[in-house]
C-alpha cells in the first residue's frame, strides 16, 4: 500500500496568522520530487497523518511560477462577535468573541469606511524589521448575520502582524461609544504602533479566502508584491 514519504521541503503559506487565529481557507505550496503520490490521492493520505484540527481539503499541481504568499492578490478575513447579554453559544465559543453589551454597528461601519484605501497602518501593526506597514484595505464592513451576531468582513492585498485584530480592537472602542467614529482614521497619521489600540482576542478571527490572478500573471504579481511599498505621498 502506498504511503506518504517523508521529505525535506519548505512549506509556503498565503497568510501567517497569529497564534490562536483560525483558517478555513489557507493556501500553501510545496515543491515535491517526482514520484510523489498523485495530487488527487494526497488529501486522503494526509488526513491519516494530520492532527484533528488540521485538514487538507484539496491538492493540485500548479505552475512553477505560483507562490502561495507572493502571488496572492488579496486575503479575506472574518471576525465574529456575539453581543448577546447571555454570552456566546457554547458550540461557537472557540470561534466567536463574547461581548457583554450591544455594540453600535452603524458607528462601527462609519469608522470602517474611513480606513479604506492604501495607507500606512503602522498604528495597527506590530512592526517587523525591514517590513513595510503600507497596505491597501479593500473591504472593512460589519454585518449583523443574526440579532446578536456581529461579523467583520475584512479584505486587503496583505496584512501586517496583528493588523486585523488591532483594527477590530479599535472598532470595538467605537462600538462601545468610548471613541468617536473618526478616531481610528486619525490614528493613520501615526508612524508607530498606537498604545491605546487594544488587540482583539485571536479566537474570533479566521482567514476565509485568498484570491490569485490567472496563471499567466502569477510571476508578475509575485514580483510586484516583493517590492517594498512606501506610504502614499512618499513614493520615489
């Protein structure tokens, strides 16, 4: 019976999520030698080896120009918050944040719209040496999917470390009425992390999708992504 051989290889993922963050649609690539099991058999074989909280849903061969991280056009995240006075339902306690009071989602949506576009999100990021904090935030909106379930839908070309959780933390302050809707946008003037922005707990966040261009544009997209971006107005 065929088995999955042990090989030394580097795994590249589309999004490096913080500890405790979920991913329902992570994408990864790996270079394997000839003779490896066909892609349509690998997902079944890997299910026997992986721990119960990790599953490979599909495997397919891709172009050598594909890079799970640098070829991506955008990442989609979701953050779930239950603001019911009795707390989150027990079966959702691992992927939904419980908030004890009702949040003002209208004010949160006003604040979210002011953050859209390409900006330096240094105030919302944990800076890494040599890395840029300029990002293009394409979607940030809140919906009430149920009477007491508030869901943030966030999409950007990329996210820096703790950026989504910091954005959610800032918007929670708006939803609670402790901050005005324009406060998060004012923080975009900062060139370093804002100490008064709380980082929302990890378990409410999930990576739910990654978009890629057509195969003939993969290499160009990877080259573009690797280029260091400057804040708007500072481009050379």
